[in-house]
């Protein structure tokens, strides 16, 4: 609800005119949070009113703290650690980012779209199948803070675009990735891997 969104943003020191970017992932090298931090830094340096929250814990934390320090980004990057209130954080966010080096089907992006949030992500693995570029989010290149920073700056400065992408994402998440359809898809993939015929009894 709006009240909770405002409460979370106040807790985190996010101003009403700032876009809050959320990155939910284990602090692991494959998730490449350093690029996420550098992309936000580039957007800030271009004048974007933006803050980044990293929700997750993992072995890369010391390196990421060093990147934040190196960039002087303490004012706009928060490492939240392990959180059990991700839906609450999602409700408060304006944009969800995922800068992975490799991905299968990134469930966090599906969750973000279901929560009506536009996404910025790297063009890897199954991500372009989840994110309709220009409709539900924007895609940048792996390990490229410049392209991802431009995506963030674009969305940060355009609330109307964020709202339109969020609405389109919510519709897409429910139409394509609802739980029943995902279970059917997993079943079909499993059968293909086993060399079995597709299950004709599955839902359309």
C-alpha cells in the first residue's frame, strides 16, 4: 500500500523526487553487483536523482563495500544485507535491476514485473525472453556500466515511462508466468531433457 511504500522510503532516506533502484540477489560474482553500483554512479554523475539498494548477502560483500568507497557512493548506495521483507522493498522501489553475467529464467524479474516495476537488466540467458525491451524494461550489455547507467537515467527521469512499463510488466507476468503455466513449462523442459514426448494433458 502507499503508506507502506512511503514508510520504507523514509526509513531508507529516499526523497520523494528520487528513483529507488532495487537489486535483489546473493552477493556473488556471477550477479556482478559492482556493475550495478557503477551504473548507478554514472547515472548520478549525469544528474539523475537516484538511490540503489542491494538486498542480499554473500562472499562479495567486502569487494562491493570497497567499490562503494572507491566511488564515494555511500550517499546513494545501501547494502541492506539479507532481507526477509523483499515484497516490502519491492513495493517501495521504482526500478528493479539485475546485472548478472549469466542467467536462466530470472524469477526476481518476474516478481518485479508482477509488482508493476520496470526492470533494467543485462542481455543474457533467458532475460530477453522475460523482459520485453522497451515495453516492460530496458536491457544493457554485460559488465557495461555505461549502457546500464543510461537505462537507469532514462527511467529515473521519466515517471510516466516507469508507470507504463510497470503496468505492461504486470500484465506480462500474469499472462505468461503465472504459477500454473510455469509448472507446465518446467514439466515440458524436464520431459524434453529425458527424451520423452511432450505431455498432451498439460494446460494450454
